[in-house]
C-alpha cells in the first residue's frame, strides 16, 4: 500500500512538472511558466502555474522553451536569444544602409560620365574588342560589361561603333550559317574637343 502511494505521488509530481514545463521568455524581461493550451501565428494561450489563463502576443515573446530549466539556465538562454536578436537587428541595419548607399550611386553599367562625340568630330582609334553573338546577332554571348575596359581614363569624348572585319564576316558565314552565331568587333575612338 505504501509503495502504491509512493508511486502515485511520484507519477503526480512527474505529470505536474510535465504540465507546467513550458517557459515563455518575454522580451520585456519576464518569464511565464505554464502549459500551452492553444496558439496560432499571432498569439499563444497559456495556463500559468497558478491556473490563470493568459493570452500572450507572439510579438512580445523572445523564446518559448518547452522544458523545465533552472533560473540560471533560463538566464543563459535569454542572454543568447537577446544576442541573436541584436545580431539580426545589426545585420538588417547594415543591409538597409548598404541599400541606401547603393541607391545614391548612379544606376547602370558605368560609374563615370561619358561624353559621346558627334560623327563629324576628328576621332582616332583607342581600343577594340571582339564580341560574339547568337541568334543572328540578337543576343550577346560575351560579357556585356566587358567593353568598359576599353574606355579611356580621361574625360575626352568617345565614339563607339561596331565594325565587321573580313575575319568577322568569314567566321560569321562559316559558323553562323549552321549555328546562328556571329562575330562583331566593337571599336572605341577618342575624339578631340
């Protein structure tokens, strides 16, 4: 009989600790111990240790721990969760600052201004680069930003044109008739003011 009473008491203690084994750490610093009876995306309903039903908004919850812990362990968990929250906040601020700085930069390929010359100006050869296209010259195969390396360092006006050399034409005829791949040469000329 005494053994049954002892086993019943132990089972009661185990079941009561299981009933109240949820610890809800609040962002405000408090802890609510109890049993979660219902929850959705926005709120959690918990019956605390005194038997009172409480509704907690999830936006106020730092972490929900579904296990019984000592006060020191809960303090360590709180400290770690607050550290994670601060890191996420700093990362978000850094990302927002980067986006703000990127928005201030001019959009597009170039990071410096270009002055394009008219056709009548006296221009001379500066650089050229071969570019490959497919589907009869409609889509570039080469890096579309690769021509930036052809630009002069100074702010002189430039003229950019496509030319087809005899090599470009020959390769386009031989390769392009079967594969729709073509080749053109981009020429950059620097012009006098």
